[in-house]
């Protein structure tokens, strides 16, 4: 999430200001070379050609579980969901009237006070983005939420979030994604998750450098989510230092927040940014380069998570660096995506009228589909020509600037649901 930062982080962030613009060494992760094109795997099956910490662990969500998620997440349950508890840092369930400063370290240790750097920006609430939304799920029988975003993919059905949102000691249940969620509204409906993909290194040891996950989403009336909302391109092996827009869903406000700031290197494999207002719930929020507020597009190259699962303080947030390990996991998630999707369900057409409090009627044997939207969304600008998601595998050099790498150019403009 993005409200933490521990004393170690606070001390490091002050030194990090001097490191802004410094290019980091490549993320060092023990991933075996695949040597050519990896062998495709069936849906939900680990690709045997990839080994090491970046090898995918894919959890399949049954059709029955997807239907239960749609039934479970009523508007009332969504309003009552909270951010999951964290291993460190206080849990903030309400936004204080005055920004809370972090606890001071023990003076007996001779450490300086930890306070937020002066002049950093503050996040602002807004009406939401079609490509970003709230991810609702349950763990331990309790309802929680994080932030997630739709990313370009061959099958048009992938979303991106932080791994700690979907896997702690077990995979999250009753998991459902609501793009554009704000003020209790679901402008693009609710989409159950079909598969959850995390890196084996995250599942085994919660490696902060692997705190990212990909979700395959079900269809709505035979339509993939990216055709409805558009998607963010995804960039790998980018510069650590980038001007970004960060979006997240706090646990204290009905509206999502966004902040224009700058990311920089915290340490090898970890990025950081400063901005007030990122509390619990913003975990998984995308770091977007070139964000277009009209249609929610841009290039995502990080998500709130990583070091201390995003940080202990509301003004300092982190992300695992999207290097070769993130690229490998993304490719495995694409290969694990099911081939053709089922035909449209007659009970939930793509442009059905709003149904804010009900879920679609689905026969026991029929696959689940996303719920209808609650409201329409503004029409976006004309789409750019579609392309294929291709990313550069080049790792950044310790002495030379990090190559930007080629990123996905596929984009389909959001389709209004009214």
C-alpha cells in the first residue's frame, strides 16, 4: 500500500533526494535463461520452460467461485471493505483532519527525526479513471480492497496489482475488479477474476522485488475488459527516475486519488516517490508515465508495493522495479490466459441498463460474466492503431543509462456503457 515507510525508509528517502536521476543497476534475480521462445502452457499451468524466482504460480478461480464473488460484493459490502492489515506500520481506517507525521525514532539511538521532506505534493481526489479501479477480495473471512489497473495484453483480459494484495499465506477469495469505481458507482460493472498469477519467489518468501501480480478477468457479454475500458501500456527496464501520475483508492474516501510526482531509485530493485495522502488501500496503484486524464491511458512501469509492501508513511511510497522478472511473469500470465472465451450470456448484454444492487442471473452450468455498469462514462478520444505487446528484455547497465525498451502499443479506447 502506500502509507508506510519505516524509519529506515525515512532515513533513506532523505538521502534519496540526492539520488534522483541516478540510474540504478539491473535488478538481480535468479531467473534461468529461457533461450528462445518459451513453450506455451495450458491455462492455469506453470510454464515448465521458466524456472527460478520469476516462474509463475497461477491460481485458477472456478466458475462457481466467480459467481460467489459477484453475489458477495454488494454495494454495501464494498462500502464496508477495508484495506488488509500490514506486517508493519499503523492501519489508518479514517483520514485525519491534519496529516499525521510518522513516529519519531528513538533519540537514544542517536538517529535524527524522520519527517516528510518539504515541498512534496499532495494527492487530490477525482472522479476515477476507466483503466484503474478497486480490487475487492476476502482473506480470513473479511472483506478488503486494493487498487488495480487494466494493462494491454494479447487476450485483452489482464489486470495488474501488487502481489501482497492477492497472496499472503493463501490466495485471496471472492476476488472481483471494479474499474472506475468512485462514490459507490460501478461505471464499467464488476468483473470476477479467473486466474491469479504471482512469481514463485513471492509465494515462497514474499520477496519485495517480486511484489507484482497479474489477474485474468472474466468477460461481460462476450466482451473483454480492455475493449470496454481501454488499457495501460506496460513498460519494462525503464529509467528509475520518471515523471509519473500515481492513482490509488484510499480506505477513507469514496473517491480515488491521484498525484503528479516523480519516481526515483530507492535501492536496486526498488523505486520510490513522495506525495502526501497515500493511505491503506492504495496498494497496487499504478505508476503511470504520460498519463492522459481524458481516457486513462499511459505507460505503467510500477505499482505501489515492494519495500515494506509500499511503505509505512503516507508521504513515501515504493514499487518493485519492473525489470526482466516482471516481463517474464507478464509473458507467462499471457500464455496462461484461456483461449477463446464463452459466448455472451443473454442475461448480461454488454450495454445493459444499470443494475446497482443486483447481480446477473446465471445458470449453474453457465460461466460467470461481469455485472452490468451502474452509470455511463464519457466517450474518449479516437483509439490509436492496435499493436502487439512487446517488451525489451535488456537489463539496465550499472554504468550506462537504462534503455527505455519497447513497450506495448496496443490500445483500445474506452467504450461507454450507456
